[in-house]
């Protein structure tokens, strides 16, 4: 194997490693952004039931 093919194989391996590293960091940043957005959402309260818990006059 000559030096050019060895260097070419090493360069391809380095490029793949770099691409995977960038992709991993990008996914982590994306996930962190989603988590931050979800934490910033206002807390939702349960919707009130239309009649439960209210006094209803049933006298006729």
C-alpha cells in the first residue's frame, strides 16, 4: 500500500469522525433547545368541570 492511499484512507476516516461529531453536537443542541422551550411553557391547569362541585337547585 503506498503512502497516498494510506493518507486518503486516514482522511476519509477523519472526515467521517468529524461529521459524526458535528451531527452529535447538533442533535444535543436541538434536544437542549426543545427541553428549554418545554420548560418555558406556562403550566396548564385542569379545565373546570361545567357543573361538578357547584350547588344546583333541584327543587320543583
